[in-house]
């Protein structure tokens, strides 16, 4: 996963722009400041959305261990992180982008900004904005990373305790970049307009999302009847690359909709797939065992487990 240099312009939230500006002023010509210097102005941040990671080791042995976890983060993940490493606490669907961003922040000494998107139970898009700020002595080696996470929804009213399930089903990286110190000499410009579903902005990584109309539940019901499938969980339209594996073979495919219990898969070579196989989605390393419940030309429906 690559991170291009960007200006602070794409940072959306006021609190993240304020944190970035404060960090840059503290750096004062260095690559990054010391964590003991970090004292942002009251009212410009919410400590509940912070996680502080201590960096241990290097290379393949590098670990990020949680020193502090804010209340908002604890509500989302419903677990205490203190003393645990990043790869122990972050769900599989978010692990690659989370770890890659942390490693980039540690190696480059730059701010790293990402936006990860999902859809809630009402098919409203929810974005998680994540800003990583590196700290260390003498600006030579990054020793701590402060992560600020902010959830945003066009519809508002995010249920923190439930939204993690949606990110586990679908987590799309739609923006990433890194920012060098030295930008605070000029005022931070206003953030770019929010990227709406269906748009692709410069530097984004995800394919446009298909809007789900009010008649979608009726169409899904008709589709279920036609295929003989009875779904126990609501599925969301997605467009994610994946591969299925059986025996010693591996076939690339596209997942077109997804739920906690199953998926619809599309691909030119699916006719050769047996009734049972494993499915691995892009940006995930865990394989899901699948059983075919219906077949069409170049498309199959599967149930997990």
C-alpha cells in the first residue's frame, strides 16, 4: 500500500486540521516533535477519539503497543486495548490498512491521513477519518504515534457500539496520503468537499458505490425467491476483488453483495468451482469457508461456514 505526499488540504474535520497544525508548529523545523511537547489547545480536540501507540522493535519485529485508548474508541471496539499490540486488537478487515499506515508514519516521520468507508444498517455511508501523528526525541526516530479517529455519517447519529460490525463486513479505503512537517507557515486551506458515494477523487482507492434505492428490499426478496435462497442477514451492494480457492486452484472473482452470513460472487471461471471452497477478499488475509446455495451463468451465491 503506497502513500503519496499531499498537502493538509484533504483533511476534512476541524479537529484533525487543528491537531495537524499544532503538531507542525511544535516540530519547528524538525521532522516531528517530542510527545512531551504535545499540548493542544482545549476545545480543539476530543481525547475520547485518541489512541497512543508505543513503537517497539523494527522491520518484521516492529510492533505498535497501545499506551492509551480514548472512551469513544473503546465504545466502538468494545474492548480495552492498553498493553495490547495493534495486530491483536484491530479486526482482520481493517488490519492491513491500519498496520500499513502505522508503518508508514513510523518510517517516514510524516502525518498519515486515511479515510475508510462502510455502510450502516440503513445503507447510509459512514466514514472513519484516521490521522496519525508521529513523535520522538530529536526528530530522528519515531517512538510514539498518536492516532485520532473520527466517525462521520451524512445522515448523522452513528451508533458507535454497532458500527464495527459494518466495517467488518465492508471496509473500503477511499483516501490515503502523508504530510511532511513545515506547512504551518501558511494557513491551512479549507478542506475539500466530502467525497460522496459514486465519486472518485484524486488519490482515492475504491470503486464508486452503487446507490441502494428504496425498492431494493423488494428486489432482494424477489431475487431470493428466484434463487431459492432464504437470507438471514441483510446484504449490501459492494464491488470487491477476491479469490476463491479449492484443491490447488485459485480463481479471481468479484464480490457483488455481502453480509455476515453469505455473498454473491461473479466471475468468468466460477463454473469450475465446487460446492465448497474458501473465499478471500481483497485487503483481508482470513479465508471464509463457503458453500454454494445457487448458481447462475458466471455468478453464484454462497453461505459462509
